[in-house]
C-alpha cells in the first residue's frame, strides 16, 4: 500500500521460486534447528509498470512451521476462446 499510495509503484506481479535447502550453521542457530536440517527457501521478484523490479526477497522457512498458498490465475492475454471443435 505504501509503495502504491506514496510513490505510485504498485506491485503488479511477482514470481516466487521455492527450493529445498539445507540449513547452514548460521541459519540453523537463527531458526532453532540442527545444521543441515531441511528448510524452504522462497525467493520473490515483484515487478511494477514496464516490468521494473520493485522487490527482491529471500525467505528461509522451517517446513514444520510454514505453509504456502499458491493461486494461479491466467492473464486475459493467455486465454483463447474458440467457436466449436476444430
């Protein structure tokens, strides 16, 4: 909301990438797990008008304490309607 209201830069779309990774000793201490424990690494790239990058984040999540909900929506330009069978 702040980026949209104050700067006119709404996040229009983003791409999230999820990977399974092993906890480094530093991450393990921070997240309270053993070194080498499985984690989920989520990287997000959010874009605004003309595909200008707006946000780049990396987030490490314990699989036992996180949940992701992913909604897939087709853009109007990707939907093709046809009349009858081909």
